[in-house]
């Protein structure tokens, strides 16, 4: 999949039943999709993950408050 279609691919996988909390295996043990998206700066993928699966269903990673629907602007 081309990197410019990551959000489309993420949404397709989630709609098909992919587990958004499944941890990766070797060689990067213990990372979850939202963590990977956050660390790699894949903002559109973060938005897809949080739109398709409610933020409270994620575990083990920080959910950016702006993406989770919180208004933190001043």
C-alpha cells in the first residue's frame, strides 16, 4: 500500500474487523496501531482510528485530546 493511502487502508482494515488494540509481534513487540500512527506522525490514520473506534476502547496509548473530541483551545 502506498504511504499516501494509509488512512484509506486503515479504515478498510477496521471495517473488515481488524482489532485496533492488537499488539504487534516481533521485531516491534507491544505496539498498537494508534501508538504507531502517533509516533510516525500519521495524523489522518489517527483520525480514522478514533472515528471508527471510540477513544475509550483504546488501551495502552495516549489519545490526543483534540482527536478525542476535547476542546483544549484557549
